[in-house]
C-alpha cells in the first residue's frame, strides 16, 4: 500500500507541479496588469496593485482555478486509468482474488491528494511572484509599492479559508473521477466518454462547493 | 466439487441463463461449450460471484455461495484462480509483478520465498525469460500463460478459464490445454473451462456441458459427444468443414 501511495503522489502531485506553476505565474501576471490598467484615478494609491493581486491569487485563482485545471489533468488520468482496468477486466481480476478493488484503487489516490494543498501553496506563492514580475516589467508601480500592497490589511483567516476549500476540492478531484471510472461499463470508447463526463461533473461540483464554502466561511 | 442448481441470470429484459443445473468434479477438466453469446462468460462469472444470479444456487463443497458471510466469501475467493477471456493482466506491473501480486496481498512470505514460487509457476507455463517485461510488451499467447501462472500461484482449489486458448495458434492452444489438464490432475483442482475450440473438446473434455441460448442442451464426455444424436450438439460440433469430413470418413469406414 505504501508504494502505491507514493506512486500516486508522484503521478497526481509531482507530475502536475509544472503546469500548476506555469499557470500560476501567468495568471498572477494578468491579474496585476488588469488591476494596474483599471487604476486610472490618480487618487487611488499604487499599492492597490499588490493588494489586489494577493487577494485574487490567494482567495480564488490559486485554489479554484488550479483545481479546475487539475480536474482536467488529474481527473481524466484517474477516470481513464481506473476505467481501462474496468473494461479490460482487471478490476474483476482483483475482485476474484479477494481484493477489495474499490478500496485498493481509490484509497491511495485520496491519500495522495492530501498533498494537493502543498501544490496550491506553491501556486499562491508563484502567482503573487508572477504579479510582481508583470508589475515591474510593465512599470505600473514601484517594487516598494507592490510589496507594501502585499502586506496591507492581511487577514490570516483568508489563508485558512483557502486551504479549507483546497482540501475539499482535493477530495472531489480524487473521488468523482474514480467513481466514474470504477462504475463505467462498455469498451475503450466509453473510457473516453467517462473521462469527459467525469471532468464535467468534477468541475460543476467544484464550482458549486466553492460558492457554498465561500458563503459559509466568509459570508 | 461445484454444484449448480437451476441458475437464472438476466440483464434487464434479456434473460441470459435460463435455469442451468450441473456439477463439476475435482481433478477433472470440465468444459463449457456453446456458440458465441450462449452465456458461457456470464455463467462462469456467476460461479465466481462476480455476477449475482436472480435465482438458483451455486455450492462449493456443499456450501451455498449466496449464504456465505463476507469473510467466508473472501476466504473462498482466495482458493479460486481465474483466467479471463482477455487475460486481464495488470498493465502497471511486470510479468513477475503480476504473478507475485496475490502472494504479496495474501501471504506473509519473504521476497525470496515469493520469488521462488513465482519462478516455479512461470517455469510451469514455459515462460522463463519474460519476468521483467510488461504485459503490453509480450504476445497474446504469453499473456495467456502469465494469466494462468497468476491464477495458479496460490495453489487454488478451483480454476476457471474463459477461453484460455482463443486467438492462439493451434500448437500453442494445445500446449495450454494440456498444461491446464496436467495442473488439474496434479493438484486435484476443480477446473471449469469455457471454450468453443473443438480441439480442446477432443483433447481435454473429461466433462462437457453444452449451452444453447442460456440452457443446458447436453452434457457428457468427449467420448460421448462424437456419438450423440442430439441435433444441436452435432450441428455445433460439425460446424467446421474439417470435422464434417472427419465424420463423413468415419461413417464411410463403418459401412
Ligand atoms: N453486462 C451485460 N449486460 C447486458 N447483457 C450482457 C452483459 N453481459 C453479457 N450480456 C449478454 O449475455 C449474452 C451472453 O454473453 P456471454 O458473454 O456470456 O457470451 P459467451 O458465450 O461468453 O460468448 P463468447 O463465446 O463470444 O465469449 C449475450 O447476449 C450478451 O449480450
Ligand atoms: Mg465469453
């Protein structure tokens, strides 16, 4: 079981870090630029760019946006790998041996996804850094202003809120695609269809739970 | 000994198995034959407990499967080996990993002990140099042999094979048939094999159950099947030109 969990951590988390960092850096950059371009009123302080970047990245982009991407990347991997095992009777083979296949296949994925918040923490850091780079490169505000904005009115509870969301999303990303793979029927073509359906449902559930959690935790 | 009594299985409105009663003895190769779609795979999956029949009973050494507790079922399953129609090897494991898997899951043997057992069974199925290859990297016939090795690695009391030699050349097919029969006799396994291969019927058909449209149409041994007058059986057995000619010659010889 331990080696299975390590394999899943490698597959689900480490193999996703590249895309997560890539997306975070550019999204952070875009948030900074858009905020800057909308600050036409000279009365508004320039440190708002840093402030807005931090808030958007930490509250929304790092946890939610990354999770939608992961629902596609990790989710389709989970559905297709489990679904392939279903259609090629590998799951039946497990059951015949007396292995609890559902447990054997899904549990390691849920455990591996417990490490997902670390990936989101990296996305937060890199996203803010991307905002900083874009801000400096575009000459929108000084480095000092941006950093001052980053530190302004910091509410630690926002971090807690973000990580609660992330943990819930991690669970959703591990379970919904597993469910679609495990209980699918048919052949190879249906594996593809199951992956698509799983992605749609995973994103829908993430979006809705994001709304509910935000209302519950911040409202 | 496996006894099946009045087994019924449907999927929605399609009634696949319509009241099958038969029994399979220990140390014998029992064959289920019948056309594609006659319900062979569904039947064997009911025996394994992968499908739940709506009606009828299956008993192992007199114990009715559906009345076993969860723990008893798990124990029974560890005494079963199954070779699936498509081999069903674990893609992510090597040949050795596949065969070692049940040992890792259910025994407390050391790696050296497991390795010894794996080498032994792989040897038994004449696969000696494929240990580190993945299922995708070996031929269909080799996959079948790995599947057989995996099915017998735990010394099962019951061995089920769903078309173990379909898609293989006649020589390899016979090799696999003989292998299954040898193992069955050597370890006194209750073996049930699905097939529509007439060679297998002749070679290893100690007991044959002929299914037609989900019903048991005929049962007997390979000695009896070539003599029976049952129309459905002769139609099936002599559907190939080769066998028709053989029968023709047999009849001419007699006259
Ligand atoms: N999961 C299922 N859902 C619905 N119908 C099924 C299912 N499994 C099997 N059937 C139907 O049951 C019938 C018997 O199928 P089965 O796979 O047992 O045939 P078979 O004798 O093994 O054929 P083959 O020799 O081609 O393997 C078929 O008509 C099939 O369509
Ligand atoms: Mg079949």
